[in-house]
C-alpha cells in the first residue's frame, strides 16, 4: 500500500531530498577544510542552496503525506521523516554562523539517513497500512504539537550527543584537521538549549491540549503516558531554568537533557508498546 500511497513521485522526492542533503553536507565540510580556502565562499553558497532545496522538497512531500482534508496520516515513516526535516532545518539555520558548518554537515548526514529509510520503505514494503484518523481541529492541535515536540526534542537529543563528542575531544585534547569542522562547544550547547526551549513549549501545548480536548482521558489508558510526559516536561523546565539563571552547561546539563528525552520516549513508545503488544489495547 505504501508504494501506491507515495507513488513514483514520492520515490523521486526522497531521492532528491537524499541527494540534496548529502551534497549540502559534503560542501559544508569542504568549505571549512583548510586546503579549500580559495573556494570556501562558493562551496558555502552551494551548501546553503542545496540544503534549502532539500528542506523545501522534504517539507512539501511530508505535508502532502501527513495532512489530507480532515485526516492525519500517522505512521512511523512519517514520524521519522518529520524528525529528519526538523534536523535539516536546524542545520541550515545554524550554518548561518560559518563556525557551525561542520555541525550542520553532521546533522544533515542524519537527515539524509531518514530520507534513505523512506526510500527503502517505499521501494520494499508494500503491505503496511498507514494509521489514518479523522480528527477535530482541537485534536489536530494536540496531535501535531505532539509530533513536532517529539521531533524537535529528538533532534535536540542528537545535538546533545554531538556536544558530548566535542566535550570528549576537548578533554582528551585531540588536535587534528578535524578541529576546523567543530565550532566552540559553547555554541553547540546554545543551539541545544534553544532547541530544548522550543521543544518544551510545544510539549506544554501538547500536554495542555490533551488535558483540555481529550475526553475520558483515563478510560483511554492515557494516564501513564500523560504522567511520564509531564515528568519529562518538568525535567526540561528545570534544565532551562538552570541554564538561564545559573548558567548550567557541560556534561551534567547534557546528561539531564538526555534523561528527560528518555523519559519522553518511554511515555510515547514504551506506553504504546505495552498497551498494543502486551495488553492488546489501544489509547486512540
């Protein structure tokens, strides 16, 4: 069904997205490499343009696939695709600071892997029906804010791992040509906390809209999911508060972010797995 659902156009779209992200990543790296000093401006321009082309194509196909009239197509491929898109947007925006080109290249590689995953799904899987739901506008707000919150905070988790790599290199005092690809750790941490702030706002909207708009919350087996999501939001809020008022940074702050994200992941994937696979129930 997925092949017919996406069609040849979907396959072409994701091939364009994959190519754009890979070219953009390679040229970002090349623009920062010392031996390409004479051509760094041209390479940087190519990286920006190809990255934007990939983001526009990605946003277009994802919007078409997720939203159709009053229905939302909710599936693992769509969630993976959304995370890849959000990562790519973060990469392009962060690369406006040229010190972040190496960071942007690494993030775009991950985005390209999500596009490769969708190409594999379209090409090989033909018997999976996407989860399609007709929803009111109130529930759409809840669902979409949840998707964007999970996607953005997942992107933040990847950025946090990137920051850990930088921190480890600094502690071991590794000096090589690769250092030219790394921005200051403080800059990476700033992007991480900005992502955490934006994701937390979306997560708050998701939780609040769920409490207000979803009827019979406890009878739909959503209580555990809600409690875990609230716990994750509190952890993210503590992190943001500590950053803004006490200047928290470094490994402790990164580990707190990752712990909050694990809590959020358990609230969604763990609860869903237990309900649907072990208890044979649904929260929908």
